[in-house]
C-alpha cells in the first residue's frame, strides 16, 4: 500500500513538472507562433515611451522592444495604458511584456515577475525656479501640495518623505506633474530625476529646478515585467539585455535617449 502511494506521488510530481514546463514555455512560443510581440507601455513618458511628432511610438523602451521583436522574428505591437492599467493589461493577457519606467517592488512582485534592471534612477523633488523651497522640511508642510503619478513609486516615496504635505495624484506621464506645477495646481512634484531632467528642454528655460536633496537610499532600478508563468520569456529578456550590452547597442540607446537631446529634433 505504501509503495503504491509513493508511486502515485511520484507520478503526480512528474505530471505537474511536465505541465508546468509546458506553461513556462507557453508565452515565448506563443509569441513566435502568433508572429507578434505585444507590449504594454504608458505613452507620454518621454524619453522612455511617447508618441512623437509623426504620430508614432518612440522612446528608449520602444527601441528596446523593437529590438526584441526583431530578434524573435516577429512584429511589435505597442499598446497604450494609463499607469494603473499596465499591470492589469499584463495579467489579463492583453500584453506579453510590461515596458514602463516601473520600479520592481515586493508588493508588485506578488502579481508580476520583473526582469533584471535595465537602468537605475533616483527619485527627486522639483519645483519652480524662484520658489522658496530649499529643503525637504520646506516641502513637508500641510500648506504645500505635491504632485505625483497615481500608483507610481514616486507616490509612495512622497508619502514617506513628505508625509505632512498634501499629495495630489495624477494619471498619465511625468509631464502632467510639470504642467500642473507651472499652472499653479501644485507647489512641487516628485518623480525620478532622469524623467524630470530630460523633460526640461520642452518647457520655458529657467522655469523648473530639482531640490538638491534626492529621495531614498541610492538609486532605484527600473525593470521590464512579465506574468509569473512566463519564465522562459523572462529569461529571454535578461539574455537580450546581456547581448545588447556586450555588442554596444545598449550604450547607443542610452546615449541617444537618456544622455542627449538630439532625439527631440528627430521626434
């Protein structure tokens, strides 16, 4: 009797592992079979992902995912969502990959799986030139309104570092916070420093400044994400970034989109 039970247990484990293996391979093989890689982005977050002057998707992450699709031998389909719709789009199967300036957190990782970080940024507070704010203490007051993106890491960071301020959340890209600041709807904003700095040339000169104090400890990683059952796709994404880091294409992408402003003329 005991031997029969052991055999049954072993068979159950083997079948489970077999079916799990099929599930793991499913997303990657389905993309190739479908001939299309579906990517969820939040347009309006230049230089990460946005709609350019020609009405097409552009940005650092768009170029990365185009490279992924080309390497798979499939077409790229870019799907736009608000920030709070990105994870649901991935979980529902509408998208295969979530490509946004998203920080992997333990809470988010309960729902989705993050690839290795592709870049690191640091949260910052920004305000108008001429505003009296000089320190976190100046911002951390009940009469100060701080703009953040709904559901973003910046939102949780603002609540942690300026808990006494009034937090006002916006849907959309980081430029919405800058526009709200210049329009007088908020007194300051919280977003990653790179997103703010690369957006400044689109606004009147000498209108916005970063406070010297960055928020948090060290820099925050940004990562692409997939569903938990897309293990082979996750491994493939990590291998893709290893490959383009070694052949120089990663550095070209970062130099063009993150470290220069030539893309503003082209797009």
